[in-house]
């Protein structure tokens, strides 16, 4: 009886197994025109298209797709993209880029086993959306779920930065509006009391709102129930501002005195209502409320969804701005931001031999997958819509 656990054959020198080098793949990307209401952004700028086409990739773009972001068809064709009026041709590309999730009609026109990279906006989805993608064996990635090396969500972060900065710029416009503004300059002029701003929520939106307000010379007060978030905000601002946990008495005191209030709270499903109808009645006449949280229901009880065309309404003599998707108002800036995030991932996917091998190497990109060849891989979506879920790590390894 042998004492060794190995056979004689296993103990003989074995031939060396060398790693096979990755084969680069060529991407064929389709970019359709956005049809969703109020959506004016585009996923790739002409510069990003040039970067991809110079690496040998093909881009097919629907005519007029970049117009609302101030990019012409000529700029895209000069960058190496093919421009067409045929939507069906664009949607039949093996890889698609969209800002908004595809519509049911667009999913019907897509080829089986296609790859789509877009936002998901889970709160607006229906069960049929996932079933339609699954039927076509689509591999779908969501911007909101893609992670960076540091574990953060770059797309969510950059759009929150735009929304936070924009909230203050919008408020400054409304304060000098001909019809209902009170003619206040947003800033700190010698001998004039500074504009008082209350920000509810100390996340990325709240931080960038505070940065912008401080840059204009305003006096800022930030409220949040997380001491950790408030401490991080203080450190990131390099400026001592008034911070407090959300206590009705101190919040009401701040709201009574403020000229601008920004709602920047986030919740798991619906954001919490922090400011009641009664609290708004105590606010100054012609004070401005910008409720950025309206995307998830709004943190002011008086908030009602408005549009970019008719963005404001007045309630209790207070001006309310409650437009969802604020970054779309700054379509060129938002398009540049999205493009900067997506382009390196696209080049990486091609470099590593396609989406399959890229998902093996890139955990952050793998986190963005919610459908893999028609199989649902995101637990949150499965729980939300009562759909069967598979672990992506068991499908890609």
C-alpha cells in the first residue's frame, strides 16, 4: 500500500500551462435618440466617440440624438460615427447606450443577446420591463449600480453634484424673478445681511449645494439625522457651517428665517417627509423651496411634481421648485459627466475581449449588471417585483 497521496504519474514533471492572452474585441455601439419626457442628455460626446472610433470601434447614432445637448450630427460624423435616420438599424446593434431605460417598443426592436447600458430608475419600472428584456436574453447594466475602485457609485455621485450645484443656481434665479421674486441678490454684499440657506440632507447633493451657496457668500445651515454625514460634510467643505440633527424645533426656527430651503434627503424606497405643511406656513413670503428629493417623493409635504416647462408653483406664499431630473436642465454638462464615466469602461470592455471577460476582471462593472443573458441577477429588483434571482458570481467566474 502506497503512503503517498499522489500517483506515480502525478509526481512526474508536468508541462507548464501558460496564461492565454486576452483577445481584443471590436465594439459596435448604437445610440438612439432619447424619447422620454424631459430627457435632453446623451451618453457619449463627439470627443468620446472619436476616442472609441480611433480604437477601431463602430458607433451608429440616430440623427438628432445630440441636438438637445448642443451637439450636431456633423460633429458626430466628423468624430467617426455613422449617423442614420433608421431607428430600427440603431436598435439592432449588438451594444446599446441610452440615458433613460429603453421603452417596451424599443426592447421589441432590439436583437436577442444584445447588451444595453442605461439608467434603470427602478421606481418607474414595471415587472413587464424585466420580463421583456429576459425574453430577449438581454444583458443589461445600470449606471446607478456600477461601482468605482473606492466602492462609490460614480454616475450617481456626479449627477448628484450637478443637482446640488444647480439647486442653488435655480434658487438665485427665482429670487429675482419678475413676477414673484423679491429682488434679492444671492450673496454677501457689504452692509447687507447674507442670504440664509437651509439644506436638509448632508449627502452629495447637500454638500454641493452648501459649496455653491458658500461660494456665493450665503449663510448656510445643514440638517441631517446622520452625525457621520454631517462630520464628513464639514470636512469636505473646509468651512465651519451650522450643522444639526433633524429636530422639529430647531429646523422650524431655521426655516422661519431662511430665504432658500433645499430638500436633499434620500430614503430606501420613498424619502422621508421632514418638513410638514404647517412648517411651510411659517416661512417668509417669497422664500424659495427647491426639493431635489422629488425624484423619490419629496421631503417637503407641500411638494408636487412640476416640469421643466412649468417648474414652479406657490403655496403658503412660498415659491416651490419641484422638477425631477434636474441634471437634464444642464444637458451638456450632464452629458459630459456621463460620457466621462462610460468611455473608460467601454474601452476596458474592448481591451479585455468583450463584456464576458470584462465582468470576470472588473467587480465594479459586474455590480452594474442586473440582467445577464436574460437571467435576473439583482436581489433588490427580484424582491421588489417578486421575480426569481440568480447570483451573478455563479454565472460569471
